[in-house]
C-alpha cells in the first residue's frame, strides 16, 4: 500500500485555488494508493491584529489566484472581519471534526466561510458555528478543539510536514518503496499529477 500525503492548511489561499483539481486527483488515485491529509499550520495562535503589510499582501495573493485559476473570493472579509494571522484554530477544528468523521466537511466549511462568506475562522465561536452547520455535536466539538489530544495531534502533523520533502502549501508527497517522494502540484491539470504518481508506483 502506498500513501499520498496532502500537506495543506484550511486557511491557505492556494489550497483553496487548488481545491477543484485536488478533488479530481483524489477521486482518481490508482488502486493501492491512499490519501492522508497533513495539516501544516501556517500561522500559530495570536490575538494580535494582522499587520498592515499582510492585510495588503494577502488580498493581492487572492487576486493573483483569481486571475490565474478563476477561483472566487469575497473581499468583504477584509472590511467586515478583524483579521488575525492565526490558522492553528482552524487546523484544530479539522482534527476535532475528524473525531466525528467529518474531516473533509470541516475543511470545505472553513474554506467557504473564509473565502466566500467573509467569516473569520481564527475565531473559536465561528468554528463552533461551522461544526453545528455541518451536523456535528457542537459541545463535543468545542471540548475536543480545546483538548490536549487535539493539540498533540496538530503538533505531530506540523512536525511531519516540517521534515517532509516539500516547500509550502499545498504540497504532495508519495510514500512508496519506503521513501517519501515529492510530487508536483498542478493547479490546472490533475492528470499530470496522476501520471507522475502512476510512474512512482509502477
């Protein structure tokens, strides 16, 4: 059995841009290849307002992705919310949701909230709202997201991402033949990535 690791962060804008092709890729993986998500943790916990330079830079990144890939973004986020450079809460939300069998649902819910609905996934209350919206037990979710076990799992995934042969998010790496092989991310044609994976497992 071979494992394709997908290194991501639910608040990574390039991961949002990659979503359509990544879903096609994951749906068509060769027999014998399983996919495992790994949270990279872009930005640790912070209650400080996002620095002005980042508040200018990130919308610029959104525009580049929009122009290159046609990805939709709602720029109202930057006027309606109080942005913080903090993605760990959203990462913990994914792990907490996975405990209720809803990892993928939470990733997509966070992305929709952040990029389309101008809601702030750095806020625990908003993440709890998302948990309820996707049908999770809200009180259990809140208990889990604050737990030492979820924090330990986040740190384990971040440590794995740091030692993997990747640079940035999203990234892919295939474990085959006891080695971890970097796999190119193609934002516009998942078939190229499929071909590369096929050669590695042949």
